[in-house]
């Protein structure tokens, strides 16, 4: 009974929802790349170890905050980071659009369950 109410409320909330991709991207860009710093840490860890990568990227993040500037130029100008990661790699690592994780897997699971309940695929013509 409780689950049904939750689903009903969720459907009501989501029915009129609109996604404004430009606004979402602008909101992410407010962080000057800091929101994606963990991906840089993980990539750098492959070369210098997790702890050292964490400390290095954290130090650069603090500098970006203090200077109120984008993270990428500071990473590119850091000798340790630039020794292992190119500007192109940093661009990709700092791009939130590339941070999809396991979303494809989860979307496929949800669509499969939806169809198991006798519904048509919502994206079918």
C-alpha cells in the first residue's frame, strides 16, 4: 500500500518534469571543474598511487577555490599532473557529460522491468 502511494506521487511529480540541459550544464560549470576532480584523482592514481594523487589534486582544488579560477589550467600547469595526463585527457576527465557511470545498465534494467509488466517500450515508434 505504501509503495503504491510512493509510485503514484512519483508519477505525479515526474509527469510534468522538463529537463533544461543548458541550465543543468551552467549549474555544473559554476564549480569550475571541481565537481569532476575525483575523476582526475582516479586517473592520476594509476601513475602515482591513490593517496599521492588525492593529496595532489586536493591541493590544486584548494588553489582553484582560493583563486576563483577553473581547475583545468591549474592541473595543466602542475608538473606532476602534466607529466602523466595530457590537456586532452584532462578535458575529457573534467567534462561532466562523460561521467555517465553505470547509467546505461540501470536504464536498460528499468526498461526491461517496464516491458515485463506488459508495457510497450516508451521509445518505440
